[in-house]
């Protein structure tokens, strides 16, 4: 039985093994970058040209790299949107509950500063209660903004995800434009 594969007469030296490994790593990095460029430029189709450019890489390795790059690109899109609106829904809802609890306590304190007929018994306590409620209104406005921002970011994430499915390049441009506008508005404020 003859084989077309030539076996080396001597095993590779350590230096030759390291050089081969480095070339292999460089080739995989090149594949990775090429796949990323293809996804951003052409989307998730027409892989034959890329596949043909890397004949030495097995089919399973190629498709595994495609899967890895898809996930990385999706993660980058998600991170791009979440950087625009750094809202934490659980945190905002927790702060909203705290404001509600503190508001009720401030109202209870205000009631304790009054007599049963409604006249003021202790003006200092009533004044502190009013000051507390004024501060809480400011906190409530802040929490409302956080919740609105979270709602906007959720909408934008879905929109960019759908755009990314159709055209990753367009998705990246939209994220970049939103990021620029967001920072222009922040700088102007």
C-alpha cells in the first residue's frame, strides 16, 4: 500500500515546531480578520471566496472560526449600544422603590408635624419633610430618565441587531453615528 504523504525522515526540531506553530497561529489570525472583514462588508453569505483563500485550513476549523467571529461581532454591536446608554434596569427599579419608600416616610413625618385639626404643630419637622420630598422629586426625575434610557437602548439594540442581520456594515455605521451624536450632545451640555 503506497501513500502520497511523505513522512519526514527526522522529527522536527523544537525550533522548527515553534516556527510551524507560529505560522499556524498567524494563519488563523489572518483567517479571523478576513472573516471579520467579510462579515462586516458582505454579511453572512458567499463564503466560497474566503474558503478558497485558505485551502490549508480544514472545513471544521474554518466554520468554527466563522462562528467565533459572528459571536464577537454580535457582542461588539451589543456593547456599542450599551455604551450609549449605561442604564441598569434592576438598579433603576431598586432606586425607584427606595424613592417610593422614602416618599411615604416623608409624608408620615409631615403628618406628624401637624395637629389633628391640620394646623402646624412643629414647623421645623414639616420644613425638613418638605425638603426631603423636594430632593426625592429630583431623584425620581433621575430614575425616570434611567428607565427611559433603558427603554431607548432596548429599542436601539433590537434595531441594530435586525440591521446587523441584513447588513453588518450598515449596523456598524449606525452604531458609530449614534455614538458620535451622543457624545456631541454630551459635549454641548
